[in-house]
């Protein structure tokens, strides 16, 4: 994910090895979420310039299988749903050409019906 994020030119990046659906931490873990948020905000003070990358020192407390099972029944984020239903858009995201048109829940490619 850091490579994709760098490709679109973000000025600063705080990386964390958490499941994509839980970037701040586990649900109802306010203390853990605050710690992640504080560490991320500290990056604003310490970043040396554009392209600065920091890997945050937090570890996910569950195995990948446990994290997947905990997410069963949780709706996909809009961006994940868009890329799942319209995979031909993935190269556009990698190149930074984010589509301006609204999400099409039917998943039809432009010009198709």
C-alpha cells in the first residue's frame, strides 16, 4: 500500500500494518485508536519534506485469519466496492487518474450496459 500511496504523490505517509478495514485499530479500542492517531499526527511535526514515510510501531493483535473472520458481514468501503465491481479502474488509481464520474453500482464499463 505505501507504494500505491506514494504513486499518487501524498506529501507525508504514516504506514501501519493493520487490516485495510481497520486503519486506526480494533472497534471499541479507544485507547489504541488514540495512540495510532497521536502517532500519525506527530508525523506532521516531524516530517522532513514531501514524500516522507514513517512505518508506525503498532502490531495487529490478531492473526490475518482472525481479522478476516471479524470482518465477515461488514460492508465493503466505497473504494473497495468500486474496485471490486470495476477492476479496469485499478490502473487509473495506480497512475493517479482517479475517475471523476460517480460510482456506478451496476459495474458496467463506460459505453457498456
